[in-house]
């Protein structure tokens, strides 16, 4: 017996629904609270958290769809038993923390006022003000337009910045906390 993820009732035949982007396994009485998702079962032994070692066609299809280069022997949580479906957040670029400063400095270097930039992008000047103050995040479309028009990147280079910070800190500092602390035994 499986427990309904909506109401908590025990159910022998859960159904998968989508509610505001989240997929839930629910009982028969809770199906109306979302949109039912049609699942594709490749074999009767596959589970929700399959590592891909069960079905031959399912694991080979996933490895050809995957751009991460994970091995076909499994272990990848993003693959699952859902066939070719991928996490949409994997393809999204992360917005840089200093996006507001980047927009402001690029606009000023072009010699444009906030109103001029807004007119060029066919947006409101209040949006440009809020973006430059960091009060609001740009939509994907506005971000692309700003990047194209100002010739800047508002995406964070997550792998390079974060890893280099860690590497540079550990490489330049020879002393660690373990070198300084004296144990009381």
C-alpha cells in the first residue's frame, strides 16, 4: 500500500498528477486536484527511482539523450525511469549576483539614461530603475534583450567563479584550522 501524497490516505493504486509543476502520487479521490500525468512504463520491475539497470532500451535511450555524459550503469538521479524527460532547470543559466551593477555600468558606458535604455528595449523606465537597484529580477526575455543590446552577460559562471574561489583560498593559505587548534584530551 502506498500513501497518498496529497491527503495521506493509504491507496493500492496511486495515480500521478501534476499540481503547480510538482508531480504527486495520489489516491483516487485526490486526482481532481491536478492534471493527470500519463506515465510510460518500460518494464514491470522499474521503480520511480530506477538507476537504469533494469530495462535495456530505457538505459540506452537515456544515455543518448543525456548531455551530462553519465555512464549507462546508472547512478544519475536526473535520469530516473521517466525515459527522455529531463529537468528543465539543468538548462537554465543562473543570474549573476551583481546583475544590477553590470546593467548600470554597461548603460553608463554607452552614455544612455535609464529612459533611453528603456525606449531602446521597448520597456518601461521604472523596470530599468528596479533592475539597477536590484529590486527585481529580469525576465528571461528582458535578460536576453539587455545582454544583446548592451553586449554584456548577466549569467553567473557558477563553475568557474565558485571553484576558483575555493581553490585560491586553499592554495594561498597554508594554515588551516586543524593546524591552529589544540585538542583537549
